[in-house]
C-alpha cells in the first residue's frame, strides 16, 4: 500500500487543498514549485549545511539504560530536544525559510501553540534577516511565556489571538487570514503536517531527517536498522511524521502515535482526535477532527499547548484508517508521571508534548529483546512552571 501523498495531494481519502479562491494563488505557486526547489542541488547543499552546522544534526540516538532497566527492554531516545531551539521544529523552519527565499518572499508568518514552532520560525527569520509575525492563542501566550519572550528577543512580532478558546486552532485561523490578505510578499511557515497540500507532504519531507538518522544510528549501535517499534506524540503530527517516514514500508516496525487525552476521552476536555473524532475539513484539508453533530469544531483541551489541536495531519488519518500505525492516548496525569520518571531516571526533563510518547511506555507489552525508539521531540524548559506547580517544588 502507498503511504505517500498522491499527485492531487491526498493520502487515501484524506488531504487535498480545500481552499477559498482568495488563497488559490498562494497554494498553487507552492504546489508547482516546492519539489523542484527543495531537491535542487543548491537548496540541498545549503539545507544540509545548516542542519549540520546550525541546528546541530545529527541529533543523538541515546540508549536510556536506567529507563530500559525499569521497563525490562531496550529503549532508545531520539534526542530532538538537543537541537538548537530545543525541539524538532527547526528542521522544518530551516527548510521553509530557504524555500521562501527562492520564491522571493520578504515577510514570514507562522502560528504556534507551545511556542516551539514560533521560536524556530523567529530564529530562522533572524538568521536570514526577514520580517516575522507569529500568531499565538492568548491562552498559550500566558502559559508559554518564556517562548514568547524568546520570539520577541529574536525580533518577531507576536500577535495574541483572542477568538475561540485562544489556542493553536485560533492562531492558525488568524495566520491564514493574514496570508490571504498578503499573497505577494508573504510566505506562511506552517509548523506541522496539516493544512492544504503541499504543506503536509513538504513538512513531512523536511522532518524525515529524523527517521533517516534513526536507521543508520540504530544500525551503528545494534547491527540492525529496524527497531521493534517507534513511539512519538501526535498533535498535528510533524515529529511523528518525521520519525515514521523512512519506516512506512518496513511493516515489521510498529508505528505508534500518542495523542493528548487531556482530562479523559470521556470528558469534554480532550484532544484525542482519532479516538473521539470523525472525518471532516479543517484548515483546508480533509482529515479526522473533533466536531459536533452539526459539523462545528469542538474545542480541544490538553495540558500540553503543542497538542491542543482539534485535528490531525491527513497522513496520520490515512495511517490510522489503513492500520499501518496505531494511535494511543495519554491523560494529563499519565503524562506528568512519565515526565517525572524520565527526569529522575535519566536526568532529562522532556517537553510536555514528548512526555505523551513516554507515557505510552506504560501501555506497551515488551519482549526482552525488543528495541523501542521514542522520539523525544522537545525539551521541558518551557513547561517548568507547569511541572513545578504540579509537583509542588
């Protein structure tokens, strides 16, 4: 079965570009040119150089000895938290800023939830000297204050969004309105594998460096490039798409995404899209999303700002529908427990988003000779206030 996007921008029944006429010119320019640009020798040379010398790739694949002993199996952590800016997000923004340059754009906009994508976007705009505007839900501005200050220090304009529940969905809405009004000089750096084609495919290609490295690093350390399973958290799903990408055709590798259950899937405070959602159109893409009987978006909830999104990337919707990947969920309480465990076992404080993947270790059944890779997509600096308040330190 083909798990890649087709020429019309679909993964099976999901994807496409469900766009208003006013956005057509923006999307069509990208669709026609993105592959030609990103696979040109000049682009690849600069992209590879920046990943190595600026981002700090390859990120380590770390054998977590004490965590492995705790679960009685071999666990490796893909350390995306050690990238410059502290997450996987920079892989994508480096690629998109280079693409924007080639398209002649002089202004960048972005949306952000946890602030990691906003920081990564502001970082590459500072690197290239390009004007940057970041839309962020007003609730997230409050709970991710350190990242807001970083974005401003980097020279970005941070625009709080007060509509809806003031989180990632609402920030995305405002960014799309901006792009419609500024189609000539502006490029919209979407931070996940969501939105209209070609964004889900383009972002997945930039993040695929994660699984590319996992293969050769695992072979180097174990003599086998194929793990038993890969775990990654999923909101929109970019870090999971990157971790899964080069293993999609290796059917013996179990792919597991972990969504945010919030306060529980049987409550109204959850963001476990694939568990409680249904097919629909969100942010110009057909996918699985949280909606009521009238097709109105249901407001999501998660303690993690980066997973607080009512949809999921169409690639993940397709992997879920075909059964190629399994999608679990973790509650806020399970996530906080998992974060404390890895902190005290390995001396690594994870982002709340990444802790969702770690929480799934409690739900997995391990054989002694299994090899599990967890994509540790971000570090926990931005979440320290939440951790300190919860644990009472």
